[in-house]
């Protein structure tokens, strides 16, 4: 927690920051001073590059302990997504069980409670450092040569804060605009302020985030990025669209979602379902991405088992990884899967539940449609995880041509923002102003995935009947389109939904078959216990309450 105090940020930059800045200026005693770091060649440029490079593969929670979920930003996708109903953290050895079914361990004092706080406020601190050294503290005009670096820092800080605000918000914005969210730790905060600081309300948080995004838009207006691993102005527009969607400013959400789409194209069926490049390589749909590299600690240490590839990529041929060999699989909710028409090509991202009724020989033959390695997929789901095959995720693939090459198979990219998300934001925002116009946009989107799409069949309320049927239709598209990309908890909270895991034929695990008529209490994340040791002015969220029993079955 000490790391987030502005007064000592510069003496606790963190290992990832130092690594990028001192390659050419190593002191004789092996320990660089702050002054040496800042005088190193290209120090500022390295600091800016680190803002995105440190998102994946760095084991920022602990460099000395092997934690399967300690591999960066995309791990948090899964922590959020398994909290709802759309992903079951299944198998005999799944390390995301704390977020899925052992939610008492999300209480203050447990490691998994510390994880997001360590990650996010470390990254936020890095943004603050860049802003200070760009001469942009307190929104001052940055040095001309460092303005684009400041723009990247503003964009990244806004993205990170939009995440943590939604994760820690005590109530949805739609319920209470004054509900408390999280702590504001910017580059001007003093130690005294940090010790007596209340959380931002929703309105205060939006003011802060949108001001950062306005600055990012200004300083990145003419920026031409080298690749999609760094945000440009289109990503800033996308972040504004996300923020305004959450804020229910429908006109501005629509405006910025449309702006963000310029220059991008939706993924085709072949791109979506590619056995080689499916969701592992930037394409014309991806707006922003992160990637894993061979020299990342999460890849190069502990046999690569603490990585996205280990957890999500099921086809490797080198006897490693939880998805393939150690019994931890991520599967789609049976009801959500069954609600996808057979004519919707996205249904092929998950294995058909009918495979569980086949003989091994029949299943292996059927698996050829889904994978170039049917024997490995069968072994992973049936023999290693002792789960089965139905619902098994085939959306994310090993690096093309590298499935048999240890570690290289897991050196993949993962999308952080896609144009499809922007199209769905545009449709929802338009429809909340004029339902007919929104429906037209939604149908146009849906028919690119299912030419026979029929509106009106995907509007289940999940206990909140106050949400318009149109908005439920958009939510269903988001659940299918963005599955596994980190949006589930955000949408459930935004729409004030309950969850349904217990129903006839469910594939959710026993002791996790919970139905809640409101947003689950474990989606309001607790703050780490050390925060209260330093900050006497903050109101805490309550610790989550573990349901005692499975719920009675919901009848659809």
C-alpha cells in the first residue's frame, strides 16, 4: 500500500520501471539511485513504454511466489468473468476458484484481495510518474517533446481508473450517483492526504476520468502509433464511449463509439474461428492489445504455468499448462450456450455439450471441426480436468504453428478493445434514446454473426425487470461476443442484474450453483486490510459473504 503515496512514488518505481531505464547506466554497487534512473538514456521514453509493456507477463503481485493468476491485466479479465454465470471455473484444479466459488477468500487480508490493488495502483503510479516527468503535474501543459508520452499516460490512467471504479463501486451508478467507488491517487497527492482520504463518488470519479481522457485526446490527436500495443486517439474515443455508457450519457456514448470505429472492421467468421490465429493476433477489428513474450517472467519461470496461455489455451503438445494438462478449464455457462442459435457462428467458440454423450472415437472425430489437435482437447477436458467436453473454450488459440513449441505457444496477443464492443455501445446508446434506431443497429450487428438472427429471443431479465428488453438484447450480444474479455462483472453491475447458476442441466459446479436476485455481494470488491492501516478516512466495503448452500433451481 505504501507504494501509492505520491511522496514516495519516485523511490519505489518498481522493478519493471527500473529494468527499462537503467540498461546503459548501471552503478558500481548494482543499485541505481532515483537520480541515475532519471538521467539514463531514453529514461522518459522507457517509462512511457513501460505503461503498456508491464500490463502482461510481469508477475507484479510477487516475484518470489508462484501464483497461477499472477500474470497481469488479462488475469483480471477472468477474475471478473467467473464471478458471474457466463464462465464456470471448472475442472479438478482451477486456480480461479476464489472468484468463482470460494468467495470468502475475497475478504480483506487474503492474497486474492490484495491482487487487484497491487496491480492497479502500481500501474496508476507509473502513469503518475510519467505525467510528473512530462511537466504535466496537476494538468499543466507538458513539455512539447513529451506531450505524446503524457497523452499515453492520461489514456492509460483513465482506462485503469475506469476499471477500479467499477470494481470497487458500492452500488451501480444507475442506483446511486453518490455511491462510493475507489481512492483517487494522482501525481499531486500528499502523504497527509493519503492518510485521511475518502473514496470518490461516482460523479467525482467520472469528472476525474473524463478530464484525463480530454487531455489524452488533445495530446494524442496527431500521434501515429507503431502497433496496437499502445493507445492512440481511437482508443481514447473507445474509453470515452465506455465511460459515457457507464454514466448513461447515451448521446455522448453513441458519439464516441462511432468515432472510435473509424478505420476498423469487424472480425469475419474465418478470423473468429481460425485454428491458428483465433484471438491471438491483432487484426482489423482489434483497437488495443497486450501481448506475452518469451522473456516475460510469467512465461520464462515456473515452467510458464503462471500465464494466460497456461490458463486459457488448451491445445499445447508439451505437457504443461492448466487448460491442457493440470485440470483447470474455463467453460461457458450451459444456458448461455444453449441460447445461441446453431446458425450463429460464434457458437463454435465452445465445444458442443453433445460431445459428452459420444464414445471417445466419436468425440475425437467431432472435435476435428473445432481443433487441429482433437486428441489433446479430449485429454484436457475428459482425462486431465475430469470435467468433460461440453462448453470447453476454443475461442483463444496457441500462437500459429507453435502449439508444440514450449512457451512459444503461449506468446500470444490478447485484445483489450475491439470494434465490436464499440458497435454494441453505439447500438445500446442509440436505442436508449430511440429504440427503433438502436434495434436497427443491433440487428445489423447480429446478422454479421447469424444471418438468420431474430430479434426478441434474448432478453432474459436475470431478476431485474426494470431493464428494458432492448437493453437485455444488447447485453446478450455482449455476453456472447465479449466472453472471456473481462466485461461480465462490469455489465452485471451496470445493469443491476442478479446471476443464475442453478437451473436444470446446469454445468456449474456443486457448491457454486448460486442464484442471486441482486448484484452478488462478491462483485463489490473489498479493500485490502493494509489500506485501513494507512488511511483512516476511508469507508470500506464489507467483506463478501459466502452462500451457505446451492440455490434452488431456477426454471427458465
